[in-house]
């Protein structure tokens, strides 16, 4: 753990890799989780085991990230020499099912994402999606 801002009443399990991120109050981080720099996790959110949260992700309050969720911060382009970090924004009260993959998108409030979903596009508030690609 290096350069991490930690709120009050935060639980961080063993075998985590956290650096340059910010955890709000009452956050839980499960084992075997990596949270990279420039990530913000809002109050009362829970990150389950084996999840990967790359730089440029912001997770709102009261969110649940299930086991094995993978975030990405890039998209394929024809020019492989031109890599641009992209950001992901997760609203409040969002539930993401196990083994979902989240590309750089904006996810609204009160969204439910099914297990194994691959999210390739923005999701508006109060929506449930599932599948590959998530619909």
C-alpha cells in the first residue's frame, strides 16, 4: 500500500495491491484486489475479492463490486502506438455482478450489471443490463 488516502472505518483485506488511490468512509476491499492510482471509491462501497480497478476509475457511494470484476482504461484503436488512458465513472448505488468486464464508460445511478456482462457503452440511471455486449 503506497500513497493511499483512507477514510474512517475502512477494511482492507490481506493480499491487496493499492497505490495512489482514495477510499471513502466505510469502504471494504476484499483479498487479492488491485486498485491503481487515480481511483476514487465512494463511501459505503464494497470491492469483492479478485477484482482489478485500473487508473482512471471513479466509483460512487453505496456500490457493490462482486468477485472478479475487471475494469479497463483503454479501447482498441487501429494505431497501436497511440495509447490514450480513458476514464470510467460509476454512479451511486450500482451493483456489478461477478466476472463482469467494464470498458471505459459512464454508468449512471441505481444500475445493476449482470454477472459476466461486458459493458461497452454508457448505461443510463435506473437500468439493468446483462450479456456480451451488455444490453
